[in-house]
């Protein structure tokens, strides 16, 4: 007559299941790369801002302007018209929400919070 201890075998099965679950979860967790740079089509996560003046702008914007993106200042020597926008300087930024201010001396010419997506070049047109 063979006696099986069913309570002991149930306990062994429970321990075995917990061990397999722990090993499986460890493999999944450690196989994931937690530090990476996001890319889209092989290109890095970047965006940019370009500032131009309207073709019929009231001001020539001949004086130096200051572009402020999230408290970081850039001096703009020349502001090109929309027709010549290819010559305008490009200011690289990260995608996301940014506060943009353009000043002439102490006068704010432009102020806005922009949301810029990945690989987008936002063109700001000064009137």
C-alpha cells in the first residue's frame, strides 16, 4: 500500500510555482534596457524654433532682438522675412512645452508658451 502525503505535495507545488514565477519575472525585468534615448526613424529626439518677420511687417526689426527659450537667452543679429526664411537661424530645443519670449531692448515683442513635437521646426512670424 502506497501512502501519498497530499498536503506535502501541494506545498511543494506552491513553492515550485512561486520559484518559477520569481525567475520569470527576474528575466523579464533584467532583460529590459531602462536607459535609452528615444529615436524616430533613426533620428534623435529634437525640435527647433525659427524666427522670421512678416513680409509686410510694420517694423523692420533692425535692432538686435533677444530670443528667450525657458530662461535661456539667444541674441538674434538679423531677422529675415518670410520669403527668405531659409536663411533664418535655427534654434534647437527638445520637444515639449516651452515658454518663448522675444525682446527688443526691454520691450516684449512676442511671448507665448508653445508645445513643439518631435522633429518639428516651429516658425514664429513677427508682425
